[in-house]
C-alpha cells in the first residue's frame, strides 16, 4: 500500500495528498463554496450538505475523501427528499420508498423538473462537446491523422441533446452510483463536483417549488 493511502501522523496530517499538489487549497475552497442551498432549505439538510462540502475540501489532504464526499452528498439528497415528501404528506416516516422511488415521486408531483434546472444549458453544451470530441477522434483514426486541434466551441447541440431528459437520467443513475458507495467500492476519481451540482439543483427545486 502506498504511503499516501495510509493513516497520517501528526507531521503529515496537514500536508496535501501527493495527488493534489496540482491544485491550491484556496482554489479548491472557492470551487466548493460555489454550491449553495436556498434559505428555504431546512437547517438539517443544509448542515448535511455543508458536511459533504467539508469532506470535499479535506480531500485536498486525503485524496480518497473524494469518494466519501460523493457518498455523503448523495445521502444529503436522500435526506432532503425524505424531509420534503414527509412535510407535504406524500409519504409517511414509517413507510418510505427508496431513493429511486422518492425521485420518481418528486417528479410526478412536479417538485423537480427539467425546465427548472439552472445548469441545463451548460450540461447540454458539455454533452455536445463530448460527442464532438469523440467524433473528431474517430475521424483521426479513420483518416490516419496523428495530430488534430479539436475546437470544442464548434460543437452544436443536436435536437436530441437539447431535449435530453436530465431528471430521468438522474432517476436512473443516481441511485446506482449511491449504492456503489454504500456497498463498498474500489473506484477512485476526483471529479465529484458535478455530483454536488446535481444535488444542489435538485434540493433547491424541492424546497422552492410549490412551497406550502
């Protein structure tokens, strides 16, 4: 086992993980601070979300905290769904559906929707850019080109991409990803900020839409 994955001591506890030396702590703090829940969100959910953010921040010291942060922010979404659905009488505390069931119920009652996703256009552009990049790389292989400048700004979303059902995508994939953490996983990746973005979007919709 590499030393970076071992328990830190009183000397190394405040040193950055060797895998994070490309990023400064102030920059990391700025990135995670951009995710804010609305003031109408219950304090219990806000505290849970802030704990997840702290875990992400401290992954600068312990790289594997990225997975813990993602797991915790998924559980924040589950807590928010549970509290909101109980609050408006759609479920009872003694008979709760799972995460997938709660997401489906929230959508059926218009508590979450594609139309109210603040970052929907950004996600659509990212999808188009990824497709465009893959197409250009495939063209390189087919034409035997060894070097090509790929300008992702030239990517134009298709009609299918523009009408992509993000909420259904989250319903299908968020519970699977959450379960992979809950049951133990060897996966390791640092790019969990999109998970925070998704969760913040959904929670903010839950506690701003149809507030009773």
